[in-house]
């Protein structure tokens, strides 16, 4: 099964962008799409994606599965976390606050409580989405200086989440970086 996770930055609200996205989606051979920020908050109608069954969610997190699959168990745990069970795989599609370190920390702690039963079982756990978090100081530089967007307030709960036996796919501890540097003109 090919799972695609991406932040659509509310682009499904734009008809032209939605059309181009659907063309890409079909060519990607995607089986399960888990999206963050699919459309603007005020949009109430779910975007139809040809060949895909809507699973549920909201303007923060939403998922679709290819129509050839049986509808999996789906549950919106809260406004930022959509749970999808695919057999032995417990998938969490998340979108953490883009506005507050304290809110992100609280959301990560809630997520830890939600995944705890699955981490300790024989099933697999996949958390994907937009954490709005740069794990190290070198991520998110602004004019060569560390951004104040993140700090130990939200990073410590994130590292605590990883200590539950999860792996960070970007593997920044092994020397790989995903730094974005902004230059203020």
C-alpha cells in the first residue's frame, strides 16, 4: 500500500490547484492520502477526489483511500488528529499548532496518551503530518540565527514521544538536516 502524506496548505479550496493536484494524485499511484490543511476552515464541503473514498476529518486533517479498498476504521480523535486503522497498522494523521509552543507541547502529550496502547502491542504505529516543529536549533534559521519558533517547551515533549520506541524518519540525529533558512531583506 502506498501512503502519501502532505500538507496541502489549503490548496484544495482553489479549483485550479485542486485539478492539478488530482492529476498528480492519479499519477502517483497513491492508495491512501493523508493530508494536513486540505482546505480553508470556512469550507464545509469535502473535496471529491475521483477514484478515492473520503474517510473523514476536518480542515486540519483529512484522509481518502483508493476506492478499490474496504473502508478502514477511522476516528477524528480531536481537531488535529485523525486515526486510521489499516489491519495491524495504526496511523495518526496530525497537524500541530502553528501558533504556540505551549499548545504544540500539549498536543504532543495528548498524542502520546493516544498512541501508548498501540506502541505497547504487536501492532505498528505510523505518525505522519505537520508537527510545525524544528527538532534542532539549526533548523529554521532566520538571517543565520536560530528561530525562536520552537524551544525546549515543544521539543522536549517531541523527544519524549520518540523515546516511546518510535523512529524519526528524517533521522536528524544521524547528521541529516532539513534546515530552512530565511533571509530577511
